[in-house]
């Protein structure tokens, strides 16, 4: 029997408010009021934000769950590095034990339970310093102190972390859009759609929902610039030896099990189906702390995993397991917009 944590996202992302969510509406209104008050306190200066000495780019969303922030962050690091910048990455370290601990660096061989799955993935794939902390401004200061060559910071998530002053905001959506359009807990929104009017860019991971695009264009003044990106599957790599790879065709016709513990597991399953693979899907909650027993279901076949799950499943599965890396390919116009904006905001006034 599915838990409430597993059922809520399915109900949130229906086009209309499900009847079972109606009792939660008063809580959504309270959440909206508190969220607006908190943002207003930061904008007025009654709550002080922390300004870092380098430009800060926030890649986040106004919805709950994954929408492709980590792949986009990696793509931005690569693109900005190629343009001569020296980025660093800061993150909360979602999914780690003792999340309230002080800021710390993330290294390639760290325990994912200590640093979080996404942060470890960033450290392994970015080639730049990665620091985590509940206070992302403090994490940023620690990173800059240890790596003074960094002249730009990218925050993976943190759109609502207003203590961290930022210079450029990217709000990301996947194909699920804004779901039923309600705030937590009756819907998936952390902030109302009107919040997008202060973002510098909205990025659509996949084809955007038409009605949501129309809503943003017609009701938000000013409407944010919108761009698209795609997550492109790369060759599979072996869970126990990333140096080994195989193509989807090598797996076709075999007994396959697919595991996904990400914000939108259906996105991973759809990618596998698009590669022509037939498999039995198994979804877990986002940031799930895997143990060997969780993978028993796949002992009679081959296990397919996301990169994010793979950092936590290494050594847990005795059979054959393959990981599907993905690469974000954002609209080149987004990269040009960002590249032209950074010099203009460098040394300027941060947004709150």
C-alpha cells in the first residue's frame, strides 16, 4: 500500500484539484500567507540577506520535487567555464543525515548519506568545488575562502532561500508544469505563479504545458524570458565499473528492472521507453536511503538506475546493473542571456 508521501505528488499533478485534497486548502492559504510575509520581510530589509563578493546564480523551482536542476547546473558550469569563468557550486545537501550541520566541502569519495546524493553527483561530474550547508550563504563564504580563484557561484536549488542574495534566478519546470496550481500541501507549489515575474528566466525541461505558458505570458507583468532544455541520454555505464559502457541495443530483449528514486520517476521510465527498452518499473521516494533489501526485486534480471540513485546503490546489488547518465542541453539563447548578464550584475545590487 502506497504511503501518503507517494500518493500526494500523483494527486498534485492532476490538472484539477482532487476532491481528497479539498480539506488541505486552508493549510495552503496559510502557507501562502506565511511565504508571502517571509519574502516581503527580506525585500524590505527587516530580514537581512547575505551578499557574497561574487555573482550568484540560483537554479531552482517553485514546485516540489525534481525538475532537472542538477543536470542544468552541470551544463551551466561547463558553459561558463568555457567562457572563462571559474564557478563553484553550493547546495543544501538534500537527503544527508544531520542536515543542520555546518557547511562543508564535498569530495568524490564521500558517503552520500553524509553529503546528499545530488551534491555528491555534482562533485563527481562538475570538476569544480562543491560546498553544502543549510545556510547557503555560509557555504558560499567557506567555498570562496578555500578556493579564492572562484569568481562565480551557482546554487543548485535555493530559489526560496532568501537569506542568500542572488544576481540571476532561473526557475525550472518539467513537463508536469504547475500541476493543479495550488500551494502546499494541496498542490505542488512552494510559491504562487506570480513569483515567476521576478525570475530572470524560466526554463522548460521538455515540452511546456500550453495553458501554463499562456498563463505566464498573459498574467505576469513583466513576463520572464522563457527557454527550453532537453535531457539527452548518454551510453549506459556499469554500476560497479564506470569505465565500462553499453548501448541500449545491448540491453534490448533482456529481463530488465528500472529503479528511480527521484522527484519525477516517470521521466526516467519514459527515457528508457524512448530508447526502445521494455522493463518493470519500480519507483522510490526522492532521496531514498537505499539498502540491499530494496534491490532484491531485481535479482532475477538486470537493474537500470539513474545517476542520482547510483551514488547510493554502489555495492548493494550483486547482479548486473547499468546506470543511465543524462546531459542537459539548454537553449543556447539562455547561455547567451546569462553570459551577457553576469558582467552587468558583477559588483551590482543583488536581488532578494
